[in-house]
C-alpha cells in the first residue's frame, strides 16, 4: 500500500468494483472456500468478507509462494504490473489446493483512451512511453490455458468515471496505486507540454477503465 492509498479519503472505486464483482461471481458458484487468500485488497474489505488470509505488498508474485493449499485465491489490481505474468499465474495456480479457484482482476487493454490521447498531444512527434502495456481478453485466455488452469474463463467489463481535469485523473490514479511502473518512463512534461495535455483532456471528461477478469481452477 502506498502512502496515498493509506489516507482515509483515498479514492478506491476500482478496488470496490473488483471486490463486488468477485463476491457476485462466488455467489453464483457451488464453491464455498474454507481457506482463502486475497492479494491486493489494501482496504481489507474482501479479506473480512471471506475471513481470508491477506498477502501484503511484500509478496513477490513472480516467485513461488511460501504457502499453498488454498480453496480460493483472489488477486485484485496487481497482475497488470508484473514483469512475468505467465510466471505469476503459475505461482497462483500452484498455491491452490486441487479443486481450488482463482479469480484475478486488473486494469486491462482499452483503458484510459482519453489520457493516452492527451499524452500523445503533449509529446507531439516524439511520443514517450508513459503507460505500461495492458492485456486484452484474447491474450488473457491464452495465458490461462498456457499456465495450466482448468475451465478457464476470461471476460472484460468497464467502469466509467467523470473527471473535472487531467490533474484530477492523475491524482486518482496515483491514490489507487496506478502510477507508471515502467523501468524507463518518459521524461516529465514541461509547462508547455502539460498545458497541451490538459487542453486535450478537457474538463468533465468521462474516462473508461476496462477491467479484465481471469478465472480458472486447479484440477
């Protein structure tokens, strides 16, 4: 959890939506886990609802987990920022007990189209890498099959949020742990470029977050 996420007034609408979606999915399944692991629930809401174990930010999702045997694992808003996504999914599968279920949700491809357009307007003829790559539904399905999950299901759903300005969007993203994670991010925008970006983004702009949800079982 970042310092911004820890503030009482921090926005958490993306995490809340993912948690609601996970609980809805579980309510339609004949699966009542007795031992659950929740990753990325920095507010603790899903952990409390499931009486689950929480894996804090110190967990290295690209290394084998120090624990296993879970009937259910939820990963919320984390897998879009790992370097080795197939490896992370394999570690999630290995941490499940036979017959266990994983549900992983994170911001996917197609998100933040207005922000991307604003950054292109600011950078001009030399666009910089400012937003890390994202996974789409097709790639998500291939990943689940490649990583050995049984009965894989992938779907996408959206959250529309209206922002008063580019500054408001950037604040919300940072406060929800969605900053740029590239090892070599683009240079900071100067005053003139920032003004171009703010003008391109506009005011009262509706931005869409596409949430990708991957689910699969361990056979």
